[in-house]
C-alpha cells in the first residue's frame, strides 16, 4: 500500500531497505527509479548484474553471505571452545543466508542449528529451541523483522544467557553483545550518492550496484559482564567501537 501511494504521488525516486520493501516497490512500478539496500540483488531477481542492473532498480548490496564466515570466525575468537551455534533465520529473507552459514560452519568445524522465526511470536519458541539444543552461541541473520524487535532479542538472549552475534551496530547499542557488518554511515552515503546521480539524470539501469568497503566490529562490555563473560583482549583491540 505504501509503495502504491508513492507511485500515485509521482515521486522521483523510491528508496527501499531489504527484500520485502524492494519487492513491493518493484510490483508497484517499473518506471520510477528504485534505490535498494538488499543482500543479494542478482539472486533475488532485482537486477541483471551488479555492473549493469538493466532495469529501474540499483542500490547497495550488503554482502550478507560473504559476512557469514567472518561472523562465525569472530564467535570462535570470542568463545575459543565454541562447537554449537544456533542460527536464527527469517524465511521471508533469501535462503542463501542459512546455506552460506552452513557452508562456513563446515569449514570452521562448527555444528549449526537453523531455527526459523517469521513473526515476533515465533521468537520465544526459537530461543527455547536453542536452549534445549544447548547452543553455546547464537548467530542472528539479517531480517527487517528481527531488527524491528531488538528489545525482544536482547531480553531473550539475557534470559537464556546466550552470547549473540548480530549484523549491525544498532543491535549492540540496544544491549546486544557483539555485531559485525557494514558501516551504516558508509551504507547510507552510498545510497544517497545513487539517489543524487539519479536526480541529476542518471538511469538506474546503467548505475552499478555499490558494495560497502568499511566493516565494523562493535562490542558491548556491559552486556558481556551481565553474561559473566570476559572478552579476549585481542578481540577488544580489533573492535571499532566498544560500549562500556
């Protein structure tokens, strides 16, 4: 409904964040330029290629699959004896996310349990399933629904005393333990740069999809203390931001 309203208003550009809003915008218009932030622009069918999108959509690819290995590696650095990781996935998002995590886990010698949660009501059962499986850590995959329910996640992680890895600094600022992902500042500069070019006459079909180059490790020491954890000094030294 929001996408249809924007089309009726004849806006010059639509900006979207994640798959659901991008799908909605694409269904609403094939002519108004769309600048999208998504994990897999090609695989999700939004563009023909990163170099030449070929339609009315361009934007930023946030490398959701490439980062899976790095997040698991950081969890192992955080918990050297780590063997079992629960992975929380919203099946509304691309299935490539959990598949990449499973592949990365095999390389790192970790056991992973994929848990699905598509609605806020499914979060409590998912955490309970992780606890029953004696998961030693939790990896939260990228999802707008997850991001919109940060307080619930933080509360459940604290209740079950499970160290959790997230994708963005927003989580850690809300009380999450640790995050690793693209710099939000850089991401939105890339988005606004694309919008600026379109408003000056560029066609999205010819505007290459941008990819972030800055990635940030953020750690919340207050949350670590509440979990009875000591963050390894080497990991603290690597952190871009530490919340005291």
